[in-house]
């Protein structure tokens, strides 16, 4: 029996999630994942800005 690759595992996991949560919860889950991704990117951008500011302060000293 051949092993499953990453894409096949993702497909199987998606099918299991769809069966467990049902059609009413999937849009809610997708929305919360989108919000989480948006907040993560915002936090990463702020962290990069702080790092750049600290590095520029060190360069001036």
C-alpha cells in the first residue's frame, strides 16, 4: 500500500473536518481562521517595524 503524500493527507483531513463540523459551522470556522491570519500578519508587521526602529537607533549611536 503506498503512503499518502501531503496533499492527500490535507484532502482527507478536510473531508473529516467537513463531516464533523457540518455545513453550518464551516463558514464560521473559515471566518475565524481569516481573522486569526489577519491579526497574525498585523502583529508580524508591527514586530518588524519595532525591530527596524531598534536597529536604526543602534546604527545612529
